[in-house]
């Protein structure tokens, strides 16, 4: 059996801290709903913590990569309310395995809009 990418393993086990630990300090995150990328572990960590609360029934369905490759694609399915979605996490990692770039694509448009609305609500809430 082929080993899964460490980011996938962390997300599937619900260990968001482990997923965040894989991020490079200067990681660049390309959101499916915002044009300008987010830069830095702290910014991306906040997004990851929020998205795990937004996605329901999240599961990876396919992993596309080659052993030793620096680029990986993790295909997933999830739900936001009554909207089913498909998406892909495109990961570019450094030679030492840190995630340098994470790009997320989501379809269909109705699910992308639901994601944007849900994430906006979570990321603009004042801290308790």
C-alpha cells in the first residue's frame, strides 16, 4: 500500500496541529474564494482551523503524486449545509517536506459561494 501524504494523514486524523506543523514559515496559500494569496504560517493556520469547522463529511478520495515528488494533488469531497462539493488541495513542498505552497480549488460555484460566506463569517468574528 502506498503511504499517504503527511498533510492528508494529519487532516484525516483530525490533527490540525500536525497539519499546521507541516507548513513552512513563509507558506503561500491560494484560496478558492480570494484572489490575493495569504502568506505565512499564522495566517494559513487560522484558515485551516476555520475550514475544518465549515466542511462537513470531509474526506479525501484520491491522491495524485509520484514517489519523491515535490508536488502533490489531494482530491476531496465535502459538504457545506446542503451543498455537496468537490475540491483539490495542490501542495508544493520543499525538499525537506515543508509545505511551501497550498492552492485549493473547489467546485461547483454554488458550493464555492457557500464556502466564501461561511469562511467570511468565521474569519471576521472577534476573538473571545
